C-alpha cells in the first residue's frame, strides 16, 4: 500500500503556472500539507518570486523553474530541472494555461488562435505529463504519487464564443483518463479538477457580468470561487486522502455543473 503524503520524507510537488492566481493558491495549499515545492512559470518574474516568498514565509522549501510548457523542445530540460530540485516529484499539477485573446463568433476562429490554445493548454500538458510520468515510473516509490490536471467547467459546458478554449479543456479531461489507465499499475493516480467561475486575472474582464449573475442566483453556491478553493481540492487529492480513486473528475464550481430542470 502506498504511503500517504504525510508518511516518510516530505513529498515534492511540481506546479506549473504558479506565478499567480490559481497556481499560486495551489502551491500554498500544498505547502500547508508539508509538501516541498518546485514552482514554474513561463519565465522568471517578480510574480514568481512573490510565490517563492509566500511559500518560504510558510516554512516550505521551494524552488523556481522557469519554462514554457508549450515549448516541447524544452521539456527535457524543464523536467530535469524540476526533478533535480529535490531529487524526486511525487505530484505534478498541470495548471498552466491560457484563454482566448478575443471572444467572438466561432466562424472567426483562426488557425493561429486554435494552434496557440491547443499548444499551451493541451499539447504542452500532455507531453509534460508524459515526461514526468516516465521519470516517475523509472523511480518507484512507496509514497503516494499523483498527477492532477486543472481543466475547466468548459470541458463540459460549451461556450461558442471561445470554442478553441473549450476544445482544449475537454482534451485535458480525456488525457487524465488515459494516463489513469496507464499509470495505475505503477501506483500513480490521476485526477482532473474542473473549476467554475474563479476570481482571477483571467476572469476579471467579465467581473461586472458575473457579479450580476451571482446576484441573480447563477449557481447553487452563488458566489465567486476563489483560487484557494481550487488549492484546497488539489491538496486533498495530492495528500493521498482518497487513495482508492484515480481518473476522477472533481468539480470546484459551487454546484454550477449540476443538471437541473
């Protein structure tokens, strides 16, 4: 039986897109569960340094590794750097992602926009997961190990004004399932988390619209989700508290995805 994350040496998590927002909240929640952290963002930046500072203020050991997950040629170096940070990775959190540059008619989606979204939101995480998972299988461990992918409620709810974004997210959902089947025998669990409307820089452009929708009872728990809501869900899964599960979808959306008449 695999250990929980609280057994033995402190586990290590590698979190992509951790410079701000949901990624930073995930890293902080994992730190509260005594994880050591390797945090990634597109490039070294004051935001990534702020994440490091916040982690260290919590008493966590943390290192930063910059790198573009869309750059497949750089994945080998990125995985090597993340693994060598603490000599292991027990949890990969695929969080980094982008939104559409401009919402609009599906007839106006360009090949450039489509390729940009798929490259960062799906192709990059797939091959990064492949690289990290392969390294995990070559270093068997009794610790609880997991790969947690942050998708979106748009994996299920279609938004034709950002079609390429939705397509990338449903692809991540299947990615999590196929890796669950491949890795279960290796003692590695996979999970997909589907956030709803979370208060981040990405959703700030629609703040007034969502404020009104929540005031009108938009979702059963009718408030903005906070990055910390997602962080706590990730930390619970990464801890091994639900060790008899893999390939599961966890909705962090205030009940918005519940079908109702």
